[in-house]
């Protein structure tokens, strides 16, 4: 079955320049890749190889120095900051290595945050949130704040937040880095099932062999370039 | 409660110490604004009341042109025309006819130029407070046409006391030389140097005889029921009198210097209030800005998840508004409570009473509880708390998600 390309990265370069100096570091060097809808992709490579930078560019969190990125038909270079925020809200879910939960919100409120921004009805939102948190074994922690949860629990809340609204693309930066192998494996299985059942495209930046084994497509990066 | 309001509220609670300091700053600042404004209003009101009650009254009616040159030739011939009109107008507490002339007073020890008032003693006692300010002797009565009341400084300058003789010299309305001797019957100490040094009172009849005025008078002085209805009352009198023949002047027009001083006092007070307002605004700005700096990473996360920059700035504004709202509530309660308490008890400033007396202000000042002023300053502080948040809100909304998330 031919699937449509949902992520198109064309000759993308990202160069970081230090403020008040001429020192430059090339994070991505003329990277080109295409990812199809529903693919389960792992970006592998050593630290500093450009995995997180590539995820940030695909997620419209940052802008490339050169080249073009088209996500689901939208060239990201055409979006201003407000449009980029709306684009992220509608199309992309993020799972960060450091969880990045909102400290002042409870487990339930964090999980439903994107759904709320999207305007999902309160009844549906509560229903979906409860079920997804239950599936992730967090139903007993609905009222807890992030500081009252373990690292693994926080990562599951972050996962729930990303997958609740079933975005077209989920970008996950080392999602299993702070989880034990059993929890990590369960989480990856859940994501893989969603990829298969809901046609959600997953792109992981990872060092985890388990994730790489599960991935249908494995892209190796080294010094900002794709290596075969 | 929307999520953004909830987050804003929780951020306020997150750093209770800092939020409490801001709320206290807003509360104390607003309470100070309300109290200061009420204190100045109370003092100004007392000044106007004392000033108008002491001598000049609320409204003066003269023959047209009298205010400009104060010539006795320009007197009211048929005062009944005016009094019959005034009888049919509501809101008048009392009225009194007067003769006003600038004359020379002399004793064996000296002489001085003064303002002479010919008064109807009984009517005058209903209109002015001069009879309450007697330091020595008694106030005039009808029929005591050879007696005079003078100010305490004038008595000292002339070196006269009760029972001593003084001579008034002026020009009669017919151009003749007018001179007569009077016995000092009372000495007034008003506290206002202008009056104590330059005023003398004789009966209306004595003045008419001295100045050869027949039944003519210089003015009719009117006291209104309420001090804040003076302008309306003046307008009504004007509407009922022939303004080609008579001039109707409020105390502000009779004594423009005093009115201007009051206006200057208001401007000066407003300036002080504005400075207090800036201090309050700085307190809010400081807290909200610090709150933003502390949460840069959190804003980055929210932006990354799809929160629009304007939603972030809205949330910061809500936070500032909530701080302002709580501070305004407590500030209004504290300020109103203080004003209410002191409006009954008064603030005793007798330690500087001599300075206050020169401005016709008593030694006990009663702050004036004005609901409109309280509502105005409370609203201003609340609005300032919203507008001041523009700076931190803009800062938060302009963050780059990636840089903000990396912020420690």
C-alpha cells in the first residue's frame, strides 16, 4: 500500500551561532528525508548528532538555517509564531525527555491540556483523559501535581498528553530514557499500537535499542548528517 | 474557571510570600490614596466652609459693577426687589444685608486702612461665624449704633481695648467727608490675619448714617443650605434676577485667589496621589515580571504544546489582574475603614493649629468619605494592575519555545 509523505525534509541545515561571537556549530548538515503517514521511525545516533535538533525543526519549534521542511503539505517556513503554535496544536504531539509537564497543573489537567486548547467539549475531554490515564496506569494519580509523581509516572502523563488528541505526528525525544525497561517497553508497545490502529506517525530520537528494534525505519545521524 | 485563569491563580499561590508582598503593596498604596484624598478633601471642605461662614458667605448679590471697584456710590437702592425674589427660591439657609467700604480707622495711638462692614447683627449671626470668634466683649445688637467691633491685631496696632474710642473716616456717598467716633464693643480673633488686622463691624444703620447712604446697601450675602449646591443656587438666583442691574457672584468669584489656591492644592494632591500610584504600579510590575522570569521554561513548554503567544500574554495579564483585584479589595476596605473612623473621630492637628487657622482650617480635620473618589481610585489601581502587565506579558509571549524550554 502506498502511503502519503507526511514529513518532507529537504536539504536542511541548522547552524547555531553563539551570541556576541562568531563561533558557529553545525547541528544539521544538508539533511534530506521523507517519512510516510503511520510510520514508526527512530532517529539514532550519538549525543550531538542532531537528533533533537531535527525533531525540533520537524515540530516547528525552531527554524532551519537553510533548506525546507514540509509537514502534511504545509511548508513550515511560511508560518509566523502564532500560526506555528496553532500548527503544533493541531498536527503534532510532543513527548520530551525531561517530561516538561506544567508544574501548577495536576496529572489530569496536564493530560487534557492540549485537548482543552483544541476546544474539545468538557465531557468528552474528561472521558478521554480518564481512559487514557487508566490505560497508562495513572488513574490513582489524577489529582497529583508533577512534583508528587515519579519520573516514570511523569513520562506517562507526558505521553498521555501527546496521544490524547491523536495528532497526525508524535515526536518523542528519548521517551524511555528515564523509565525502567518494563514500563518503557509497555509504553513503546502502546505507541506502536496507536501507530498501527490510528495511523499516527511516530518519530523518536533515541539511544534505546528496544525502540530501534521496534522501529520500521531507522535513520542514523552522525555529526548532523544521515549515515546509512 | 478557564485553564489559564486556573494556572494564573496557582502561580499566585505558588509564591505566596511574593504575592502577599504585592497584594500588601497594592492594599497599602490604595488605602493611602483613599485616605490622602479624603483627608485633603476634608481639609479643603473645612476651609471653604470656614472661609465662607466666617465672612464672605456663599453668594453675594451686588449692583452690577460693584465687585470691580467697590464704590459705595454703586449701591443697591431697592433691596426689597432682591429679598422678595430670594424668598421664593429654595435652598437658602440665611441672608444678610451689608454695607462695605474701605475706610480709615484711627485711635490716639495710630491709624490704619480697613474694610468696614455695616451689618444687621441678628441676620449676620445666622449667616456668619464672626460672633463665635469674639475674644473680648460682646457682639453687636440692633440699636448699638455707636459701638464697633474690631479685629484683635487691629486693636493691638491701634493700642485700644474694650470701651476705648476709635474714629472712622471716609467719604460719604454724596461726596462729603464722613467721620464718626465709636466705642470698641468687642474684639474678634478669627485666626485669619487678613480679618484680624483689617476688619471693623458697625451696625447697618450706623454705616448708612456715616456714609450718607439712606436705605441703600452694598450687598446681600446668601448662605446656601448645602455647600455643594452653591453653583446651582447661584444659577437659579441669576435666572430670577435682572442680571443687567445686579451681579450674582459665588464665593469663588468674590475671592478668586482662594479658589485658585484650592485648585492648586487639588493639583498638588493629585500629583502626590499619582506618585503613590506609580509606587503601587511598580510593586505589581516587579512581582509579575519576576513571576514571568521564574516561569520562562513553563511558558516554553506551553508554547511548544501549541499555546498561542497571545494566550500566554493573556494568562500573565490575568495573573496581574487577580493580584490587583485582591489588593484593591483589601485596600478599599482598609482605606474606607480608616476614612470612616477618622471622619467621625477627626484628626487632631492642634499642634499646628496657628498655621492651619491662616488657611481657615480648624485644628481637627475630618476626612471626607466620598464614594465616587473611593470608586475612582479603586478602579484606577485595578486598571493600572492590568495595564502594567503589558510589559511582562509581552516578554512572555515573545519567547522562543526552544530557548525557553532550555532556560533553567
